[in-house]
């Protein structure tokens, strides 16, 4: 489990194309400190498993399914990435509950800078729109954010200077893809209501 509070702005140092997957080498001295083989690290909001470690870098294998369903397939050597280690038991939940399981991808539509923050508009897949509400939580490239405005095929977020400086959201341009993870609580509520809601005309057994 993650919180969506990015610990480090890392970098892809190598990409190896495998038969049905890719192996990424990523630099992240902060997130690799104390890490070991088999640990999880979120990369742009995608939970990946550490394969190798050394000199502040780690490698992770990404299967085709993940490459196709996330924006990781667009990464290349030199790409900057948001990195976060799992939340420790007893740690503070500074953002919201983030699983590292991407629900879909969107694209940066527009950016509107102001004196103290920047409003960013992001496209939203139609199948995810029902989970996104004004003032609700959403994860964008692994960053826990509050929705400002929720439309049928987009949402907006306000980014403070710290987020702009310390995450990839400060350098993303219109047209760039981003990973989206909606609030898991909304999905559980929908599932539960689907099992408990019945037609009022249906007789009770």
C-alpha cells in the first residue's frame, strides 16, 4: 500500500526489451536505501517489484499487460519518474490509500499557471468518470491529488509549487500520458451496492 506522497524524482537509466516484457533500471538513492530483492516500489503510480539493487539504482521487470495498461511503455532512458516506497505499518497516511494498481491512463489537456499554483486539466476515460468527484481523491502518476472539477471526460487538479518542483507533474506537457488510479473505496462501495440493491417490485424471499 502507498500514500501518493512521492519521495523522490528518479530517472530511468536503461531499458531492456524482452520477449514479452521490459526490464527497467531506475536511479533512486532515497527509495533504494534499505531496500532488498522482492520489495515493492511505486514508479509513476505502478507497483513494481525490485529485482536487482546497487549504487542507488534498482531494476524491475514490467510485463506486457502493465506496459499496455499504463504509461510505462512510453518511458525511455532519461525519463523522469515519481518514486515511492510502501507505507510502513504505523506510518502517517499523508495522502490517501493508493494500491499501485493503475485503472487507466489519461493525458494532460491543458495547463493554466498562476502566481502561486497551476491548474492542470487531465483527460479521463469514460469508464472511470463515475469514480471521480469534486473534492475527491485521485492518483495521477503516483501523486495523491484532490479533484477540483470533475467533468464527463476530464478533471482538473491544482498543483502547488512543491508538487511542481518535486514530481513529474511539473514537467509534463499537453499531450503527455499519465497513469490514473481512482479511489479504491469508491470501487468497493459500487461493488457492495451492486450486490445489495434490488428491484422494489421484487418479492422478498
